[in-house]
C-alpha cells in the first residue's frame, strides 16, 4: 500500500512539472525533437525598402540630375585614334609677287581678319615702274582713240583718204592692246582691280606702295616679316603671313587595313577628347596604306564654330558602322548595380523608386533598356550613389 501511494505521488509531481515547463515534455517523449525558432531564409536584398522619399528641394540640394527615357539611335562603332588638323581649303599662305621692302604692318599675329583687309604695305620700285607704265599706256590709248574717232568722221565725210583712216584705226587697236597689257601686268603683281582704277587719282608718293590683302577671312596665326624686311626675289622671303579659318576643321584618322572595308565616305563619326565631344562626317578614305603601320588615312570634317577644337589635338573617333532605332535608351550614368542586378532610380511623386532593368547594347554615353522601363519615364542620372546608399541602410537607421 505504501508503494502504491509513492507511485501516485511521483506521477502527480511529474504532471505538475510538465504543466509548469511545457517545453520540456517534448524532450521526454520518445522520437520527438524540439523545434528551434529561426528567422526565415530570405533572398538577397529582400525586405529592403524600394523607394527613397525626397522632395524637390532635397533633390536640388543633393544635385541629382534627371533625364527622360526615350527612343534613340544605337550604333555599332569602330574606335580609332585621330588628330585635329586645319581644313586645307581654309588655310592661306600670303606671299608677294614682287621685290620690295615692308613699310607698314597693319595686322599682328592673333588678329582676326576679314577677306580684303590690308595686312601690310610694301614699297617697291617694280610696282612703281608698272604703275607708271600703266599711266603712260592709259594716256596714249586715250589720245589714239580720240584720233581714230576723228579720222573716222573725216573719212566718212570724204575729207581724208581711206588709207589714213585704216592706219589710224590700227594704231588705236595697238594702243588699246598695250594699255590692256599694262593693266594685266599690275594684276599679275597683286594689284587689285579697284586699286588700278584709283591710280590716276593717286598721289605721286603712293605709286611705289603695294597693299598686301587677306585672301580669306580667318585668324592670322603666323607672321614671318618685320618692318624694313626686304622681300621678294633673289632668295628673299616671299611668304609674309599665314591665315587659318578654324570655323571648320579636319580630323585625320588612322584606320587599320583589317577594318578598312567597313569604312565608307559620308559615315558619321563621334569625336571625343578631354571634356569635348562633337560629330563629324567622313569625306575621304585613302586607297593607300602606310608602309609602316599598314593603316589608311581617313579624313572627317568637323564643324568648329566656337573654335573649341584646336589643330594638333589628339582625339578618339568612333565610326558608326551600323545604326538602328532602340525603343528606350537612358544615359549610362543612370545605371547602378545592386545585389548583382542592374537598376535605375525612377522619379515618382514622392521621390525615387528602385527599378530593375534588363539592358541591351551600349553606344557611347547611352544604354539600351530592353525591359523594366518605359519611354517617357524620368530617371536619376547623377549622384545616384546617394540613393543606393539610402536603400542599403539598416531599418533601425531610418
């Protein structure tokens, strides 16, 4: 009886202990293992917030620039080195055609000139002799033409014989020819038509002066003479100035022979250098290869209205080989990588939303977006690292 009472008391004590510590009973049951509470396994990046709340004022302070996703051209390009050089059609070497001495210099190196501007004044005995010959021929021609006109009237009135009229007419033709030869001689020496017409009215001292004028508009980049310099023939300096018009320049490219079949005239070329970018067009593809480099010379024209492209600048040229229209393109700076995926930050009414995107081809500073973004949506293009950092902050820091 005593043993039965002790057994009942033990069972009662066990039940009481199990009620008081319920988790222990599972460890006492055969074949049952206690299940430990663990956090759910989560995918990388899940649980993070997907948007960054920002007002317009905060966006401005953060210097976050934005751009619209829109259709654009994507091209396959060949990248080659190049050099900016002056357009050969816009370079003028100003030379003299007679012997003389520099009496005046009216333009200096670096000056902008307009076609027809006087650059310098020469004093030359050669031009003085030519002008004097022109004046004499002009005067003789005027007199002979008057005589020929008078003899014609007299012959028509039967006052003189026909032979005298013919002789006078021949003399007038010869004097007109000598006058024209004297005029052509002045033009060959560089005297312009308007200057020739003013010679009869000019002072005696100006007859030995010869004006050197700018043949094109541009900038005077080189001056090779000083005041008093003797110029002209007999091994003297004949080139006085060099004028260059940099409103348009050439870009000389070096294309390897293996890629030459892909390059054609009129193809577009993107030109880039430090902090500069421009668009050019191929105008010439040389049929000859360099003996040493086995590359061909290719020339592209580049508009340079603001004179930003300086001859001698080394550039990188991307020749467009094939081009197509992409439905959505964004600046490459808008793309970020997060958890191994490509993302952009799309502007919303409250700030920016993280959006995963699938990318296509890249063309310079543009990237094709195949999916994840629609044309017309606005994305952040600068300082997107700050938006990425905001999303990766722990929740207790918000």
